[in-house]
């Protein structure tokens, strides 16, 4: 199968991101503050915990952004608040011609947004659709692949939209932050939205990075103290952002090794790396035994399902069914295809589990 996975940063580049995050952290915190658990409640100076405001300044500086805000609801909440701050309910929203992530589709429905669909893989078609819809009021781009055959360069899509029409662009950067060189905002979008839980952070916290005027509107939505991300949660977010780049780069390296070494394992028909949400290895088996192999892998310590996509809980490798987008291409993949994410494991550990599980199912 022909796929176009995103280019992962190297371990050396990941180290530089780690060092930059620490440097930004030191611009806003004292040493004793970093050894605390932060503050709680609505401080009059910021209308939020002071430590939360400090962490948001660190994140904004790291991404060279005008502003940033932490919100509840993980990546979904970040996108939802981003859309609410960016465009009015009932507006026309430009999206890619592909199945939207389910929670994103729910957000679109909640706001009564009218979607205008264009194939982002075809820049000429994108220009044509924009020209035919001059009343578009915003655009939403998912950085990670929505379909296996997606090949668009997000920087080119952002540039094309900006040159064609003056509307704000929100990029769903879930699954790519700290894995790619630059996120959507750094490439010219107005907002970058992502889940901190996917970056070794606490459950339920999302982040929005971008233009100050849009984030100012979102801040007004968080006047209530119950909406605020507390100081200890914000500190956990920043710790995750420090540790995740190198961890994720090691995982990407091991995925490449798994792909190369898997050629020696019997029972595999095809293997390739794809951005099926996270960047994973897709194994197509010679026989329709995928479900049984996943069960056997679980007996050997593999995770049977994701938690938050490389969250702090996902240490062992993940052996899971093919994603919904792959199953739409061919429903048979539910029985013949497995997606594997090494997480924190080595390539050798992943391949040992895979080999033993296939043999166990086949009675070898």
C-alpha cells in the first residue's frame, strides 16, 4: 500500500527541542517554584492560578507564538474552544475531503458549522473550491493523516489558503507535536491545538497556541474558576513537554527498525509505516488471524488498546486493530491487519512479541 508518513525529527533535533523548552522554562520560573506543586484558584492578577499563567507563557515562547492557553477537554476541548474563538456559529468552514476525526465532527455539529470540502492533496482543486466559496470564514486542517493516501504538505496547504482568502486557520496538531519539526502555527496558521495527555501530561488537559486576539476570546470563556487548569496540572504539562521530544524520537527510530527487521518474520504479507493517528507500523498478515494475534500479544505484555496515544501510561508496545480509515478502505483488514506502536519498547522486544504471537495462533 502506498502511504505518505510524516517526517519525524531526529533524536538530535528532539534534544534541541528539550533544551529549548528548559531554557524557556527558566525565563519564567525560579528554581524553588519548579520544585513546588503550584497554586490553586483564580488569582486576581491573571484570573487563573499564577503557575498556570506562567506555564502558558513558557509554551507561547517555545512556539514563538503571541499567546497560549491550557484548557480542559484534551485535544478535543482545545479544538472546540479554538473553533469557538475563531469563527461564529453557523459559519462556513473549509475542511479536507476525508473522514473527520469523530470528536471533531461532533464539534462541527455542535456549532452548526457548514463545511466546505476540498481535496488538500490537490492544490489546484483547493484554490478552485476557495474561489467558488468566497464566504468561507475559517479553515480546519488536520496535520496527521486522515486517509492512508493523504500526501499533502501542510505548509503548502496553509500558504495556499492564506494567499487565496483572508480567514483564520486552525490546525489540529494532535499526534504530531514534538514529533515533527514545526507545528501548524509555526507554519503560518492562526491556531495550533493539541492534547497534553499525548505528551506525557495529565489527563484531560489541552493546549491552544496562536494569535493573541483569538486566545483573548477563549480566555473570556474561562472566567469561572471551575474552568481553570490548576497550577499543579500546568506544571505536569510542562514536565511532559520537556521529556516527550526525545522519548518520541526514540520511538520513531525503533519503528523504523521494526519495519526493517520484520522482513525476517514468517506470516507477514506486507508492512509499512503510516500516520494512522500516531505514527505506527501496519502489518498485513498472510492469514485472517489478526484478532487472535492481538490477544496473544496481550498475554506477552503488549497493550490491547491505546489510552491517550503515547500517554504516560503507555510504556509497553501497542498491538491493536487497524484504524477506522483503513477499515473503510477494506473491511477485511479487521482480520488481516494489525497496527503496532513500539511506545517505549525496543524493536527487538516488539518483534519478539509479534513472532511468538503469530506462532502461537498457528500452533507452531
